[in-house]
């Protein structure tokens, strides 16, 4: 099984007034979904002969409407963006 360690996770939120209390639960849920999805989405990552250290990754900006989305919908969107970013980076590694 692949091991991933995230040293620091930064999220920039714009126009989130009134939803501040939802940010932490959404971020925690997104991390949980991301972790659970790693082997499904990136199965070959676990088969590498040696550990791969990836520096900073920056996902593309993501528009999430907290006024109309549930926490789970927002977390799934965020997790998908992270998985896509990691997947693109891994595809470019030798």
C-alpha cells in the first residue's frame, strides 16, 4: 500500500463569509476521501520500487459554492482536484 505524508496543506478560500465553521470539517473529509481513493486512482504508485518524494504540489483553483453544496459535495470536489494534481505529477515522474 502506498504511503503518503502531507507536511502542510494550505487552502485559500474566497467569499466564504458565513461558512467559516464548515471549512475544517470539509478539509478533514476531503483528506479522508483523498486517502481512501489513492490506491483506486493511483494503483501503480504503490508498485514503485523505491519511495518517491514529491515537493510542493499546487492544485488548480477550484470553485466550490458553499451556499448550494453540502460539505460532502465540497469535500469530494476538493479531493478530486488533489487526486488529479498528484496523478499528473506522478505521470511525469520517471
